C-alpha cells in the first residue's frame, strides 16, 4: 500500500478494541502525533495540530492532495497538515482556504455548493457553509472523548455491561495515546443528506449519527454488526438507503426499522475501500480491483471483472447507467450498470491516486496525488 493510501486507509488489522485503535493510529500518518511519545499534558506544545490553524501553503507548487469533491461549480481538495484549497476554474488554478486545525485531512464531502464537511486524523471534523471559504471545528479528538463518555454513561436502551465495556475501551485507548486527552482514531468518511441526516465514521468501528446537519452527534458504535471493530472506510446514502463498507469484506446496510446497521454478505473477504448507492444499485469496491454489485439491497451480489489488479479507490457517475471506477494506479474503468460490462480507458501512469471528482458539466476528471491534483480529459480516452 502506498503512502497516500496508508494515510487515507489504515492497514487492515485483526484488533478489536478502541484501545488498540488509538495505539496503532499513532502510525497512521498524523505527523503531529508522531512528534512526541510522552504523555504529559504539554507533550504537543506548540505543535498541537488541534490548537493551531494550518499553515497557508505555497500553491504555486503542487501540494500533496488526498481527497477532492465538487462544490457546485467549484472544486475543493484537502490534504496534509490541514491543507484545504479551492478551484473555481475547473482545476486550472487553486487558492488556499485556512483550516482551523493542522491535522492531516483525508476526505471531503459537499452536499451542495455551500455545505461541506472534511474529516481526518486526530478525530477531526470540519464544516463549511460558504463553499469552503471558511471552516469551523465540529469535532476533534478531545470533544470526541467527552461525547463518548457522556453518551455511554447516560444513554437509555443500552445494555449496562455493553456501556461499561465501551467506556472501558475509551479509557484504555486514552492510556495508550501520545496525548492523554485526545482520541487519535482518524475519521475516514462523512455523508450528510439534504434532510440533515448523516453519518461520520472511521478506524476501528467508530460511527456517529446526526439528524441536524452535523451540529450534534450521537455515537452508534454499538448499533452495528461489527463486533470486531473493523475499520469503516466509506459511507453512501441515497434516499432512505445507507451503506457502509470496511475491511475484511465488511458491508453493512442501515435497517431503519431496527435502527442499526446490519451486515450483508458479499462472499468476499478483502477490504472494501468504497461503496456507492444509486437507484437500487449498490456497488462495493476495493483491494486488487475487486468490484461487487447488488441490485436487490445486498441480498445477492455479482462479482464484476474490472480487468485490473490495483485497488479501486473511487467511483463516479458518468451519465445515465454508467460509472467510472478509479484505481490506485490511476487506471479508469467504465462500468455499464445495465449489463455489468466494463471497459478500460487507457491512461498513462503518472503516480498513485487516492481520490477523484468529475468537473461539473464537462468530461474532465480530477484525481488527487502526492504530486498535486491532476486533470484527465476522459472524452479523449478510448
């Protein structure tokens, strides 16, 4: 796995506790956490990424970009050390946006041209209501600790033993953190729909739910069929449907009647880095080019031959009934959802890719790399 994907997708593990999560997250790419191994209250000092804004980067040179999203007619990309940048001309030029934290950001989601959220290491969740020009912290590794403790100490309807177990895991996790008051578990994805409902997820089974546009969050860790605390990598929602994908073949569907995510079986045991839901079609994709498609809400799945071995990291809509799948090597595969046939689009290799977005109203694809954001005109590809 490359550095970029290692930063965005923590390595697969068999660990099952939040304590182990925090221990391993010290090596998941957050430069600030690695800066100190002491547990004193002032261990981070002036380098505490949760207490200082990001440094404005020199955008005349390419900056390491980890994720990208479309925000109306603009593009917003995020990356290392709190990097946030905006393009209003289809990716030809970029301007900086100041992040209130210096933690590494690994994913960004926009619901419309104004409302967006970015997530990353140190349990950071940022929100914008002006298209990415300004951002505010909605959660971080310190407020998450408070949220988890208060919820599992007072929440009704949770078995007492289960609540105590989760509280114990939180305490043990903090005892292994480089900073004793920060939950280092990275958030890896966020999705909030037009009704203000959404989910925030991350490594080692972390899952939160909101019904008010992300202003407040409720822990949902125990509302999943994920007792082994597998990493949760991706969330997608469409209408009443919501699906989560994760490591070791984990795919879960929101059962609204039960108020929890239930597991659906794909017969694949490798990691699914992404899930995409549209009009009754569910696609789960991940390691070694594996793609599984369901037309009946996960009751049965078809394995699709994507004609390549690199991990799939993104899926984009390309008009009615067509999707573009993007691999870690920057390979592009067009999928016809009607017959599940695929066709490779020949793209010269130019570095590892971690995310992609389509430029609105065009046939141009933007991909994020450690060498910056690159544009691909897919109308010229065979």
